[in-house]
C-alpha cells in the first residue's frame, strides 16, 4: 500500500553512522532529527522515540494519566491508539468520527461530555463510572486533518489535555499550521509504511519545556545525567530512537516536501480518474492540506466495497478496507462508547488504494 522512497542521502548518513560506531541510542543523528522535526513542525521541542506507540504511551504518561482514568478517543483508529491508553492501565472511551474528516467528531465529543461528564475541583469526571477523564486523543485518519480547533476548544472547556495522534499525518496542515501542533502534545510514527520512515520510529512534539524535558527523561530510562553513575529517579523506559534509525530519518525528513508533492500528484490523478463515478475519491476539506498518506475511495455500499476489494486484489492491485472498529476487538468490546454511527458507515464503505511515491511521477 505504501512503499518507502529512499531518494536522498539515506545511504550516506547510514554509512557515516556505522563508521562512527554510534549506532545505538546516543549519537548526533538523534539530536539532529529532534531539532529538524521541531523546526519542521514549528514546535519548541521534538523528542525521538522507538515508534509511534511508545510516543503515545509517553505522552499519556507525562500528562499524568493514571490507572483507572479514562481517555477519550475515536473508535475508528489503528489499534495502537487504544493500546497506548491500556498500557497506562487507563480505559479508552470511544467517540464517533465525522464522515467527512474520518477523524474525531467535535459534535459527538461535545454531546458525550454534556451527557456524561461533570467537573469536580477543576477536573473532569465521568458521572457514570466516577472515573477521571484525563486526556483526549483525536487522530488524523490517513493524514486527513480532523476538526482539531473545535476539539481543542471543547477539551479546554472541560480541562482535558489533548494529545494529537498525528502518526499518519506528518506534513498535513490546517490553515498552514502542521498537524501535531494544536494539542498539548503531538505524536508521529515513522514506521516502514508511513510517508517517511526510520525503519521503525516515532516522535513527540510540544511547545511545553516541562513536557519536553519529561518526555526525554522518561524515554531514556529516567536516568539522572551523570558521566558515570547510574541513578534512575523514576520508572523510565528504553524508548529512545537509536542513532542508526535517526540517520535514516534525517535523510528522509530532507525529502519530505518532495515526497508530499509526488504523492499529491498521484492523488490528483486518482481524483481525475474517479471524477463522475459513483466511487468518491476522498479529497481534503477547505483550509486543510492532507499529506495523502493512504488515499481512499468511498464505495456506495458494503457489497460494492467487498466486490471492489475482491476484484482489485484478485488482479494484483493491493487495496484494503479500513481497520476493524475498536469496539469489535475482544480487549475493547466492553469499553464505554457512543453509537459509532459514522464510524460504522465508513467501516462499510472506505477502501484504501495503493498510495506510494511514484518514481516516474
Ligand atoms: C493512528 C496510529 N497511531 C499510532 C500508530 C503507531 O505507530 P507505530 O507503528 O510507529 O508504533 C500508528 C501506526 O502504525 C497509527 O496509524
């Protein structure tokens, strides 16, 4: 569905990294990448980690999400979003998405909070379960920006910090501002299937110095800085991105704008191709720019979708349905959720198309 493109200085940087012998979690490429991602997203701080899931886990952790808390997120997402919440021994609550953005719906979020939440001592609680609602994770599905401004406004009213799961949305923007920079923390994935890749990798971005320092500390086993002593002042994680992955990623980040424009050309070709057909090619909304990570069409019905999936895959064109909704998975079946009407609609109709960089344009 999405093949990586290595058209820049990837090999040069990898050889430099190997020759330096600094291939593990200390080395100049990690710091260089952190500076580059902060600068690219116009954030104050960038922290490089081993993958997007670890970035989400760290973000929840440093925002103080505790055991038995609840975290609001969308039911239509990749399982890592919900898993990171579970790693904190907190419970995901699944809110519906908007049909047009495929991301968290501010209308559904507001409705859920009005019906289920109350403020106690400046904190938001679920009236039904008595649990604290300690974070909200909207996700930009396939790189299409969700209604992040409205979501942040609603969360602010309820004292809920926002972590943007921008794992799929590097380079996507709302009114020119990069996705991942609207909430308290933004999270990216650089898995092999993403727009740019470190083999495996992830990052957090934030404008808070305190959160930035905490993220770096926690992801480097919470080791107190010292030339030779081993003192760890908290339960930390070995989540720091290795230098060898960062070397690859520094080269990839240099290529990002070029990759995005190549992918946009492909998106325009699909748009033309599907013009006038009953299969609607998903395009970006006003004021937004999608990175077109995974391009998709909306079929007319589930039967049409299944027919399309079979025809294409039988003819060696890889197409995929959307993920199974979170409440269908055994570990999340009993979690609280709203009716998920739009998520089910999309689950039945959306198909991803081959979306890779095209070497010959
Ligand atoms: C929405 C979403 N969140 C989180 C992740 C997790 O990222 P990673 O695979 O780097 O752990 C991914 C991608 O894999 C994703 O698509």
